């Protein structure tokens, strides 16, 4: 598990899993000024190249760096697959 994943509760993880299953668009953002870190996770409709109807988008901001990555499941996101 990545260090930042401990910021999310089991309830948060369940909410995103349910959003994927129900094909519902959701978004959550966490900002931790002391770590100079901001994270946003959102569910969105998958592009045709994905084999699933919905994906999770993870966005991370740290000073001077922005990254984004897509995952087909909560487990894949938590484990960085």
C-alpha cells in the first residue's frame, strides 16, 4: 500500500467501490498542508479502451509536481497496480 492510502478510511474506500458498482460519479479531495500534499479521487465513465464501465482517477499535487493516473478498481488504486 502507498503511504498516502492511509489517509482514506474504510468507509471512503467502500464509498468509491459502491460508486464504481453503481456507475455513479463521485469525488473526494484531501489536502494536508503540513505534507504539502493534495489528493483528489474521482469516479468517471471509462473510455471504450477500458474493459470496465467506470474508472477511478487519482490526482496528486505536491510542490512543483502534478500526477494523474486511472485505475479499474479500488484495490488496484490502493496497491498502485
